[in-house]
């Protein structure tokens, strides 16, 4: 491991909450593919499976920030454990309903309640921020977390599909629930590194973190970015099936995630001077441009190469995004702010996967990448349109970090953050 990564793990407790976070966020990449495989293995339609995964994603988008808002006020342990139990019970009910052929509306009811699953990645990033705020190590920590995210998406989808297709239909979601409960219980047991809560008081600002104009730009952009992710997932699986190798779809998506993982490892070792906002816009634009080769791929090997190259832009953009959140969101609302990004992604994934599915059914899988390209263009357009909001401190805020998570002299005007 490069020395910058060794340095962040020198502090006591960091290895423990990182391992717990890895376990707890595995369901993020497993539940969608697991439910899709389970429903189709049980004889259900792709439309039903897609509707359920979209419902879970949209429910998480609506409920997730509220859970994180409670975490900011009351602490991770007090909020995460009850929320996890509710989510685990709901997914279990979904599995029982599907296995026993209950009416479809009962499946959607359980899917709605399952949306209270906590954003474990945001909880871990909040711990890193509490340890390394305004230091160069925070950039490395955010980079490492993006690597962990990509590892989950390399391992999770193939594992969920393999379990549900090769063991029993419900196996993928079952293992995902076990990972979630075990990871959250382990994480919340590590109280020494838990960020200090900010209880509500008469003087405190009780408004949502989403009132930040900078955060609004980031979330709106990531709705379109999520549409890239959701559409690429669906279209790639359909493309592999059209070419007679459905099982290769999961491996192709793993190659995509591997490209992002590799880029994140390198990006975390670098130190940047100057404003982070131009790098962020460049990253969003690179993701949009990288959709073009997917339209030109005529076979699986070429598609694998195109997906790998496309993945190189993901992790660096996500890392810079988290640094910008830390710069634009008040400290006492940081976990909520990070979760809003996940919310934007979840909404985009649901929209992208739904639209891509319709295009694949009507015009073939290869045409589905038009949805991905269109989403990339939309993300870039929003990023450029909102650029001035990101480069100006919000009213009443003081300039703070340089957008990479630490103070420096490289910026003349910095986005503010309430101390």
C-alpha cells in the first residue's frame, strides 16, 4: 500500500471502522442484482424485478437523508441500529412474499419500507472527516473510501447473481442482509471514532443541508450521473444476453468498477494545488465523453475495454465531490450532506435503469447506451450551469478548505463552511 494510505491507518480505530464499513456497504451493490436475479429465477418478469429495485432505490433516496439527519443530531449508534433492523425485516418480508407467491403489491410494500437502510459509506466518511478535517490526509481517506466503494461493486453484483442463480433464489439478498446487520453492529460498537453528535437546540440551524446552493448543484449533477450508472448496468446485462453470454454481464460491470478502483488508488496518492471545482467539472465531462465508445462496441472484448476506460473517470470525480461537500455543508450536517449525494445517485439509477430497459426492449441493447450518453451530457450541462455556485461561498459563510479537504494557500477564494 502506498505510504499516503499507510499514514491514514496509523491512528487507532481506523482499521476497525474501515473493515466494518466495507462489510456494511456490500448490500449497496448486492441488493439490486440479488432481487433482480431472485425474481426472475422464481418465474417473475423483468418488469416486476426492475420495478422492485427501482422502488427500493427511490425509497432509499427519500428516507436515507432523513436517517442521516437524525445521525447528525443523535449519533450513529442510537440511530443506525434501529434503522438497520427495520430495513433487514423489510427485505426479509420481501423474500418471504416472493418465495410464497404473494400478490405483487405486498412485494412493493416491503420494498418501500426497505428504503430506510442507512448510508454506511457516509457514516464511514464522516468518521474520516472528524479525524482529518483540514489536513492533506482527508483527501487520501476520501480516495480510499472510493476504492472501497468500487471493490464492493466489483465483488457484490457477481456474488449476488452467483448466490441466487447457483444456490437458491433468495440467497443473494439474504447474504446482503447478513452483511448489513453485521457491518452496522460492528461499526456502531466502535464508539471511540464516532463523530460527536450535534443535538438540536434553540440556537441551532434546523434546516436541511440541501439548502446549500453548492450542494444543490452537486446533487442535481449526480441525479444525471446516477442515470449513467443505472443505464449502463441494464444495457450491459442486456448486451451480454443478446450475444449469448448473460453471465458475462456481471463480469463486464466488474471490469467497469475495476477501472474506477484503479484510478482511485492513483488519485489518492496525488496532491493538487488550486481549486477543486475545475477538476470536478472535468471529471463529470470525462464521464460523459467516455460513454461514446460504448455505442461503438460490437463485441464483448471491445465493450470490456470501453467500460474499463470509462471507469477511470468515476472514482476521481467521486473523491472530489466528497471534498466539495465538506467545503459547502455545515459541520453539524455533514453526514446528511453526504447522504444527499447518495440520494441523487439513487434517483438517477432508478430513472436510468427504467428508461434504458424500455429502450433495450424496443430497439435492442446496443441502442440503450444512447441513454447513458444522454445522461452524461445532462450531467455535464448541469455541472457547467452550476459552476458559479460552487466557486462562490454561500452567504454568511467564511472561506475554509481548498476543496481537497485541507487548508492551504493555493486558493484566493474558497467555498465556505460553517465551523
